[in-house]
C-alpha cells in the first residue's frame, strides 16, 4: 500500500529525529580533539565535492551560477571552518580566575536545519559544521526545489564524519520535503533548537513553533554612495557583489542611493562596468515581472539579466552584467524598490546625506529592517552618522555587501546565517556561529561575604536611657493642647 506523501514525510522526520537524538548523546561524550577531527574531515569532504554540488544546485533549482556556488561551498568549507576550528566547545571553555567563574559548554541537542533553495549546498555545509562543532546532531529540511542537492550534501558530510568516528544519524536530511514534514521537524519534542534560513513565512513558522529559533529576515539592502566616495572603487565593489551568483545572497545590494553631485560619474562608471540602464519603456516591462500578487516572482530569482529581459519582452546586450532603473519612490507600487534576488538594482538620486538617510530608512522598512546596509564614503563623520542612525545589524563600509555581510571581506564572523535583531523580529543581530548552538553553564565560586546594610531609620532608644523632668513634661503637654486649640 502506498503511503500518503505527508504521512510518509512526517514518519521520516520522526525516524531521523530519533536517530539524531541517539547520535547526539554519543557525540556529547567525545573530547574536543575528537570533535575537531570530525569537522576537519567534513570540511575536506565538502571541498572535494564542492564543484559537483554546485553544479547539482544550479541544475536542480535553476538559480545562479555554478562557478559562484562553488565559491560559496568553498567559503563554507574553508573560511567558516578556519574561523571555528580552534574554538573551545567541549567542557570548560573559559576560566575567569579574577572573578572565579568558569564557563562550561553543553550542546543544545538536536537542531532542525531549514535550508533555502537559493543557497542549498553551502548552507548545509555551514550549518553542519557549526552544529557538530558545538556537539549537536542536525536534521535538515530542504526546500522542495532543492531536495536532491541538499540531501546529497548532507549524505557526503555524514559519510565523512562517520569515517572519523562519528555515530550514524548525526547529519540527516529529509528526502520527501513537505510543509507537514517541516512542521513536524520544528515542533517535535526531540528538536531542541531551530536554525532557519528561508522565506519570511518559514522563519515566522520557526518562531511560532514553541522552540528556541534562530531565524533571518529579508535583506532589502540599500547602499549609499556619498559625494566623498572613491566612485571607481565603489562601483567595482557593487557590481562584483550584486552579480555574484546572480544576486541570490540576501545581503546583496538592492538599491543604490547616490549624491546628485556625483551621479553622472557614477552612471558612467556603472556603464563602463557592463551594467545596463533601462529606459522608461524597458523599466515598465521589467517592473511588470518583478512581483506577482505582491510577492517576489520566483521565476526571476537567480536568473541572468538576459533571461530576465527575455521574460519581460525586451532586449539587452549579451554583455550586460546587471540591470538598473532610476527610481524616485519606495513601496510595493514601485517594484524596483523591493528585495530582488536577481541582478536588478534601483537607483535613487539625492541632494544630500539627510535625504539619503530618509530613502535608506524607507527601503529598510519596506522589507530589510535589521539586516544589512552599505555605504561608500571617505567622510568619517558621514559613516559614523549612518552607523548610529540606521536600523541594521551590519553596516558595510567601502565593500560589497554580499561578501562583507557574510564576513568574507570584512572582520565580521564568517557565517551564512545573518541575524537581524529585534529590528527584524529576530532573537539576535549576530552572524550565527557555534557559540549560538551551545548552552553556557557558569560555575561560580564564592569570593566575598554579603554586606549587611544599616537600617535607614535609627532604632528608638530605650526609655531607661531617657531622663525628662516634670517641668519639661508639663511644657510639652501645654504645647500640644495649644496646637489642638483646647
């Protein structure tokens, strides 16, 4: 008898959670050296299969470029691994001898890893590495359109970990993805923490599950080019960033806000870099396919400028790297102002930094609060003002936001899950790492006695210590009677 798909997928989740729970208890008894050996072997396996997995992801989803997905896979396998490999995550991880407080790491347990279709293989590599490094098991729930490449990545990592002594079932992936399966994974009693990367609906579901959850919000990233900027360098970084994997990383630029006095120079530089400016007719045609019923059209996600132009019924040069349309307003009625996971940008012209500040805030409120923003400027006061005023968790200065946000070209912690803080209804504004997947217990020694405070009101002295004459008593009574007007 053929089982109902939802029932079958739910049963698969329950089986994976049970084996993950058993595997995690075994992992929890391993030493730091043993854990570190596991993630080193996983990292090596990810590097060895990086290109094959990148090709699989592009073939299955139709999003992005294989060469850029290779870069993302290697970023997870190399840069993220290097950033976490020496961290202490087992036993006593810190001793503050001055205050006599010791910190002890304890794994959270079993993690539910929600994986997006835009960055499926690199996200699995990243989440598996930080989960195991912190002593946890992880069960992945893939997007249906990326099920095969997500599952294959998890399989490769589990096989590598097993060769280094990891228990079976430490890293698994649902093979029959469904909403029922994802819901079961997020709400099951054996799930301890949810690590969610995906659309707003999935992230909201994670936070509504009743489980601790790390989710991320949308990234409608505005970038301000101030009049003090090195225009050539700024445009180079923006084009390199926005065209990477056809714009599928959520920290990529979505709108450029430029000072009027340097606009001509900026436009000329964009054109020199191969960016195509849409005329009014072309802008209208492209705008018509960006949104469907108020939501981003999935057909344009991760597609080339030429493919997008063909969908819109226009022609652009084969050499065009990205599409830009000049815009004046912000809102759902102006599709170029929304988050576009594709090589499409809006260009706003402003008189000064105050106006730029307003436009950037409006763009963030439309769908990017708490995520990221970029600024290109040499004026340190302007940089500081934006840093103090903008409701974002990371402000990338003089670098592409795609690479700067994930910590590839900045000093931020390398990560592929970027918290948006309370601005974006997230629990943290950090770049997520293994430290977020551990409980930190604190062993605190007594170092001082509790001081006893003296009462604020002095105690009444005993009558035996007070001597009052008859004349004084009579005078007091007389005074009281006068006050009472007797």
